[in-house]
């Protein structure tokens, strides 16, 4: 028996691919909407696809027609998208919307937005509860726009029950910015030593796409207005992640630990690097949704690593993952700087 009809916006993105499959397998009649209207090979044939530019005036309203029982939105970013969804509240039974753990700030107002400033790295409680303060709502950064989105959606109340999922460091296949690239490329390139800043102890709580899809599935079954963290069962250190990637590729790498922050040359800096741990409290999701993770970080890693390695076999990393280049720059793989740092380290002996 059908659970009802579900619409997924951003269906061919990293999270959407898995969420569509999860909802369809759970008995929903799913419409997968994306800019190109494409189809993932893993979807059941019953999944309906449609091409939709949700930013085009009136396009979402026209596409929804009589409406849906649940709308899952992977690509809502700001107050304009909140207005779009609340304006259709009479046609949407409930919504599940992806937000971000980047919205939190510490008790001194430090957040992801301030990390580049002197003493700007946030020092959060461990683990971070959903009650932790957040950045101000606004239109200046990704995080402030996400909070504006959250605020305006929650203000709809009973008219549109919405579950907002504050996702950690998303990982899995089809990621535009796979943090694991940092380790995979070094192994592919034959590097047998690596440097990790902050003593290799940095932790940035990951969440695999299948765990996000499970949270989406559960929230669709239990509509309500709430904010929940989204994370894996473990938050490994960056050193542990490097060892796990080594194990997948059957390699052994010598790791040199640097106690402090990366210098101007960027050596030792990684996509997880932070002087303080970023770990999300998952007890609210367990309590309110009955959430149990379907995978762990190391368990899910082989598929991700193999996907990244296959992409690197066909093209340069800057072409395979241009979003990584935009986010981290060429310093991410500045082997000359690393070799110079290691040579100086060896001389100090």
C-alpha cells in the first residue's frame, strides 16, 4: 500500500539520489525533480522524473499541481526559498529540508564564518546540541542564509510542518567536494608521507548520504516542526580517516603530526582541520524519529574511495572536482611545499 506521494527537489544531487531510492523502497510514490530531469540507475522504474528549475517564477507551483504529501528539499538556501515553500503550504502536507551544521556559533560568536580570522575558530561544546546558539539570520553568508531559511520555515508552524536537518560533513559517492580526495589523491600519486596539523586530532563530524536518507525517510513518516542534527554514529579524527583510506587502498602511509595550525604554506591543513572538535549530538533524532544509523564512516568508505579513484584515473583533480579547487585552492596538493617542510622536519631530527 502506498504511503502517499513524495516530491524530491534536487533529486540527482548527492543526497537526492539516495533519498529517492530510500523513499521509493519504503512505499512512497516518488517524483524526482531536478534541473535536467535525469534518472539515477539505482532508482525503481516506478519513480517519476521531471525537469524543474525551482527558481523560475511559478515553476514549482505549476509542477506540484494538486500537491504532495511530503516535499523533500535538498536545494533550499535562503528566505526566498522559504517563501516559496510556505506559499504552497496548502498543497504540501509536510516538508523535510536540508540545512547545515555550519549554522552554529560558539558562545563568543565564533563560527565557520569566522575561522579565517585571528582566534576565529569556533570552540563548541562536545557534542553540539540543537539548542546551541546559531549565527544571525541574514543574506551575507551560506550559514546566515540557512538560518534565515530555517527561521522563516519554522514560523509557518502547523500550516507547514517542516523537519530541518543540520547536516555535518556529507560524504559518499557523487560529492562535488569530497574531503577524502585529500588522502586518496596522495596515495594515487605515490606519496608515502603526510603531514597533519593540530596533531591529527581534528574532528569534523561526518554524515554519510545513506544516513541522511534514513533521517529523511523517518521524518517523512513523522511530520513535525523541528530542527535535528544529522551525523554518523562516529566522528573520527583526521588521522583515523587517513588510516581508514590507507586500509581501503591497501597502502601504508607514514604520518607526521604537527602540533599547531598550518603555516602560510598550508602544509598539514586538510578539509577537516580545526583546532577544536566539531561533533553533533544525535540524541534528539534518536528520540524524536527513532533514528538508527544505517552505516558508519569506515564501513561506508570503500565505495567513496573507489569512486574518487576512478574519477582521478580519467582526469586531473581540478577538472574532476572543481568545487574542491574553489574551496581549498592549489595548496591542497602543493607537494613541493610539503617536501620542503618534511626536509626541514627531518633535519631537526
